[in-house]
C-alpha cells in the first residue's frame, strides 16, 4: 500500500548507509541512490548529505523523515482499524422500517432473498407509525422504509421504488346486504357505519373523508381500533365496514368479504393505493449492505411487475 520510494527513503534514513540499506532491502545500491535523487528532485530539496566517510540527513531530510513516520503510523492504524469498521457495518446489518399497516408479501420475499445471498449481514426490522419513519431515517435509526406513496417526502435526498399498486376495497362481514353486490359505488355506503384504524396514516383517513365528500355525505364513525387486525375483527363483529388495501392482507378473519369499488366512481387516483420502499441516496452510496438490499428490492419488484404484466 505504501510506495517503494517512501519505504526505501525511511530505511536509508535509519541506516544512514546506502550499502547497508540496499542489503536490508535486497536491491542494488545504485537503484536506491537513483530513487533518493529522484525524490530530492521532486521535492526541490536535498534530503541527505553524502561524503566518502558517511551519510547524514539534512535539516530538510529530518523534517521529511518525521512527516513520513507520522504518515506510516497513520497508515498502520488505518490498516488495523478498517476491518473493525467494516465489521461494524456488517454486524449492524440493514435496519428496515415498516409502518403500522405495511405487512406485505413483497417484504417476505425480499428478506428471504437478501438473507440467502448475504448470510453474513443481519436484517433488523422495526415497526413504527408511518409519520415517524421519515424522522427516524433522518436520525439514521433506520436505513430503508416502506410508506404509502403520498407520504413520501419531497426531497432529492431520497430515492424510492414503487411497488404493490392496488385499489382500495370495502371490507364487510359475510351476510352484509352489500355482499351480494360484489362491487359497490361510494354512494351505496352513505348509510353505513365505518371502522377506523386509529394508527392508520393520516393520508388514508383523509381519503375516506374526501371520497365521501365527493359523493355528498359525511362518514359515520362507529368505532376505532389500534391495528389493522383489530379493525377487521370489529368488522367481523358487525360493528361497521372499512376501506381496506390488500397490502394489509394479513390475519384476515374468515367471515370478511372484500368488495371492489366500481371504476366509474374513481374520478382520479384517490382510490388507488401504492407503496414505496425509500432510502437516502447518500447512505446507499456509503454502505455496501444498504446497496445490496436496494439491489434485491429492485430485482424482486421488477420480477413481480413482469409476472403481473403477463397475467
């Protein structure tokens, strides 16, 4: 890692004898003399005073020797410490932040593939409210997160990959009068009671009010629950209906039915639901572990998109 010329200078400076230094380095004495002369020419100063009896460092040579010694010590420390820093990154692994609703089959496949390809890099998963994920990423507590697309921060510091596009549906219990319709219009929900997930992103709650407002009614809220699973349990218990995204299709009670919302009701993308993986560009560029995870994410998403386009 250190140039031969610098190493040879330090040996000559210690020996103060070109012949002895040549023997120590196992190279010809004229070759060392030429290297030292070349260094002196490049630096513009004499490093050694040579007489027929002895060799000694000039004041400039002594200063240069001190600088070289400091440099070499720094290099030794770097070589000794780098494996530990590299190990720190590997031992920490990749921290994936998932929002309150975002338990998706994409995540399982990505984690499985990443672990298979990179068994030495651990994966850590934390779950927080969606509006906390950006803050935690800024504080470098998480590396990659999953968010609903409308909540993605508008900043060039972030990169993202859109996946799992879907339409919102209506969750009702089996036997509900609407179940026979298989698909509904928003106006059909005017007299229904709604269950809210109190930890759902504000965006999803705002959508409910926006959708109802466009159809000239205000939603009646009959209850709230602190998780998507508990919300569905309340629907199962006939406490109300709820808007639902199949992104959250985890532990669904047996007596729940999902109804499509008719296309002609969708005046814009308000009824669409998309998720994104997002991360900071700077962290990806500075971390091999994060880069490997991003590569796997993009690979899986591209494969899923191709499968969906063929089906």
